[in-house]
């Protein structure tokens, strides 16, 4: 088998592995969007009750936003890095 055929075979194997991870990340995206809805409603209610947003939910919302960004970057081939649970949860720091 020549080097070109070996590279082509490895590339095809890698694209199928990526497709599997893309499927997993798509599921994580859907769960995360549902979680955003829940956090949004809770944050709204907390703001009505306390006249200020909950700081823990603010922090979680920021990190969840970064997580969604990482997923979208991976799904659109803008990044090769697979996000949580295959890497650390994104921090709220810039």
C-alpha cells in the first residue's frame, strides 16, 4: 500500500470518528439549549424576587455560553478541539 493510499484511508477513518463526535456534540447542544431555557426562567424569577440577578447563575450562564460556542466551533469545523466532557468545562474568565 502506498503512502497516498495510507493517508487517504486514515483521513476517511478520522472523518468517521469526527462524525461520531459531532453526533455526540449535537446531542450536548440540544441539552444545553434546554438548560439555557431553564436557567433563563430561573434567573428571571430570581430577578423579580430580589431585584437583581443571581451571581451564581450569571457565572454559570457565561460558562454555558462559552460551552455552546465551543460546540458550534467544533460542529462547523472552525475548531478541532472537542469540548466538555472530553475537555475541561469552560471558565467564565475571558
